[in-house]
């Protein structure tokens, strides 16, 4: 009986992992679609598409799936018409939350995002209601093995980056939004493809949460991230290690 229960638990976890993988594939395909429509269908001449394709490959998306998405987006028959919409609001304990979406139905997405905020005790706000508490920047990550701290810093400066920080977990290079693609390409020519390269929202201040508020916020963020229309979620919270340990127990 215990073995049967364990098997069912494994199957449930595998199903959840497969579902999450499927959602991630769907989100990347949407990004590929929008990138291919906004520029040339060749990643070599379309920085946003190149970034999306790189992310897809890092997720082990099959090559034919990537190629079909690009072909569909650039074909005469067209494809799904997604628009980029950013939502902003406050979650539990006044945590500022930014939600980036790609949607083919604004009304549906707005309703779902608003419902998620309301259920958490938060509230959806107007555009720019919380983004002033964040900085928009490009972030590029490399593993530590690509080079020394000095070598990466020198390369980052030459490429036009704003800053580079190194540690045991690797190197993080930050850039302005305008210089992001140029810096990424210059570093890729020097060190190869980065582990991650994306535009990010970095909070300038953070809200420290207790166990109850942290649990409520995590539920809100999970709900948002699981939504098919949501591409990225950012929030300005800090959870102490002791609280994280209790939540993970």
C-alpha cells in the first residue's frame, strides 16, 4: 500500500512537472511569435528573436518546434495576434508587483490578473503605479568558469556594460535597456552564449515579510506565473531565511 501511494505521488509530481514544462514552452513560443512578427524571421538579424530562440534551446525545446513557430509567425497566413501588456499593483503587505503579459485577449487577461490580486488581499493599479520603485535594465549571466573576475570585467567595460559583479555562482553583467543587445552580442563573441540574458525589473526598495504574508504572496506569484498569458512577474519583497525555512518545511 505504501509503495502504491509512493507511485501515485511520483506520477502526480511528474504530471505537475510536465504541465509546468508545457506552460514554459507555450510562453517561449509566444515570445518567438511576437519577436518574429516585429522584425526579420532570421535570428541572426533580429536580436529579440535570437534571445527567444536561445532561451528555447536552453529549455531543450525541439528545433522543429522552434522553426515551426518562426515560420507560422512570418507566414502569409499569419498567426495568433499577441500584444504586450504590463500590469502593476500591490500584493500582500504592500509588496509592489509588475506582471508582463503577451495576450490575444486583453479583457480576459486583465480580469484574471485582477482576480488574482484581489484574492490575495492586494489590488491591481494603473500603469506606472509601482514601476517607479524598480529600475529597468539588461542582465546577462555567465558561469564562473568562462573567465576570471578581471577578464569578465574588462570585457564588460569594452562592450559598453554599466556594471559587472562576480562571485562563486558566476558573473552578472548589467546594462542599460538601449545597450542590452549590443553588449550581449559582444560578450557572446568573447565567451560564448550566456547562461541567461534578459531585460529585468530590479526593485530599489524591498518589503520584508513574515510567514503569513510570505505564504500569501507566494500563492499570488504562483497563480500569476502559472497563467498562460503571463511571461514574467517581478516583486519587491524580501523573505528572511528563517521564514523561508518554515515555508519549505
